[in-house]
């Protein structure tokens, strides 16, 4: 059994008895805890990973508590550093998502992470860590199930293919979980046919906004998860569900004027949003 080497796009040599996969508490302190109803999902997931041939190891602070987080940011950063330095650990898999990964990022030794490339995987709030590691080290990180995800046949097959066998994957609609012969929900759709190549970088809109100290966002002309945006920690105003195509130049620049649905917004303008719409103000609104 092997794990993918994120630095060289190759496989890390290992055997089922030797390849370690560490359970990493990055965000919310859900399982594992002392409560049976919380402990069971973690135990089931650990047994699943063991059945795949991994030696599952808990991070030292996996059961720590700090409010609704898995210990302090310092404890979680220390876990990452200790597991990266451990030659018996080939991969780090987050226990769960939630919130709090942003607080770990300033405390990480990215040079140490780059020196010892290992699989770092998870999704949701863990996206903040994945993107930060990729940006600071150039390493490939992986969107993957977290420890307490539903490890069904599809998840196991994809996890094995990508992280253990390094197979090139083709996205297809999988068989439906119910009685239908084909998938009806969460179908994969082709928006524009063609060929493309290059890295696929995931993002977590609210986490990125909070990390950069933004007060809010206006979302226009992109695919979005409405339910997730409604729970964001920053103010987010989404425009029409079916916006007209918008032309984008020089993506990624800041402090430049932009036009949103015909309204020109200058750097420093204030955007005030409520259920009726958005108002652009040249100065801060009066109390």
C-alpha cells in the first residue's frame, strides 16, 4: 500500500503495516470525545481506514477542548508540526471541518512542511489549510473525506484511486443511493464542453474573507452554495441566481474600480446591503 507524494507527484513507498495516517484535529472539536455518541463515528472511521491498510494514529491533542474547537490554535499547530516531523506518518487527515482552521495558519512552519512532503487532506473549513500550504510551499494538497465523513463505497473507491494508486480520474455520475438505476441528485453537469489541463484549486469563500479581514462580499456570476453562504461569518450578498455573463479582466487585483450590474464601484466605496438590494456610498454611512 502506498500514499501519493505531493511534492514529486509520485507514490510514497510503504506497506500496509508501516504507512501511517494521522487523524488531525484542525477545526471543531466534534469526535473523538468521551461521549459515546460522539466517539462512535470516529471509531467507525478509524476502523474503516485500518481496513484500507493504514495504521491510524490520533494527533496528540485530538481530544483537547477549547470552546467548540479541538484545543487552542497553538495545540493544533503543534500537532501538525509533530506529525510532519514523524517519519512514521505519511499523511494527515482532518477529523472534521467546521471553523477555526484560519487561526492555525500564522503559527505554521511552512518551511518544515515543505521539507517533508506528506499528504494533507480534508474539506470544508480545512480548505483554508490546504490553500495556505499549497500557496506557501507549492505542494499538492487534497480535497478528501474527513475522518468522520460517510465512508461509503464511492468515497472509499475515490480515496483509494487518488491517494493510494495515483490514478487519473474521470468524473462520472455514480449510481443512485436509492432504487433509481441512475443518479437523480447531485448530478455532474457539463456547462461548456472542451479540454483543459492544469491544477484544480479549491476555495472556501467565507474562510478566505475572514482570513483577509474583509467585512463582507458581493457574489456575482459564479457557482455558489446558497445554504453555506447563509451561515458565513462575514456579510455576503449574492446577486441574481441566474446572472448575465460578466466580463472579468485582471482577476485577483485589489483597489481597482469594478462594475457590478451596471453600477461602478470605486476603491473605498461603502456597500450597504439588505433584503431589498445594495446601495453604493462614496462615504461611510452616518449613524
